[in-house]
């Protein structure tokens, strides 16, 4: 391996780690990666979010993984938390839908209505 290849590998690693740093991030994307989600394609969904955020140069978003969210019939599921928008859980999120969520929900602040699965109950919503 050449020095240039090692540097490129280090840069790719740094970028991957930056996506996981929470500080200064105003958008949180949580992908359900329980066995039910993985079986339904959550890995491809996660990868699509990573690629789309990078292609749009969105740096204020953190991507997290969680276990099963309890909505196995609607996997892959994704929760989005961001300022100026309600906390939303999207269901049946494939790679194409993930790209649509980045475009509509994150960039344009419009819900992707046909994939909205759930909004948290009022008693568990954080007050700003």
C-alpha cells in the first residue's frame, strides 16, 4: 500500500467518524438496525442516507443506529429529529425513500407523507 493510499484511507475514516460526532449537529437520523430491520434492508437504507448526506454536503446531521423500534411490520424504520420539524418515525424506508427524506424532509422541511409511520406521544416529546 502506498503512502497516498494510506492517506486516502485515513481521510475516509475521518469522514466516517465525523458523521458520528454529535456536537454541533442539529439533525439526528436514527436507523432501526435490529434483526427485523436488517432483514428488511436497513443496511442499504443506512448506506443511502450516508451517501445522500455526503453528496448534498450536509454536515450538520448525525446518523445513529438503534435496535428494533417495535414496528417490525414497517421495517426499515427511521426516526428523524431536527429543529423546526416534528420528530417523525418513517416506515418502509428503502434506499430511494432515504434519498427522498434527505431531499424533502431535511432540505425542504416537508414531510414524506406516505412513509410517515408514527409521531411520538405528547408525554414523551422533549419540550424545547
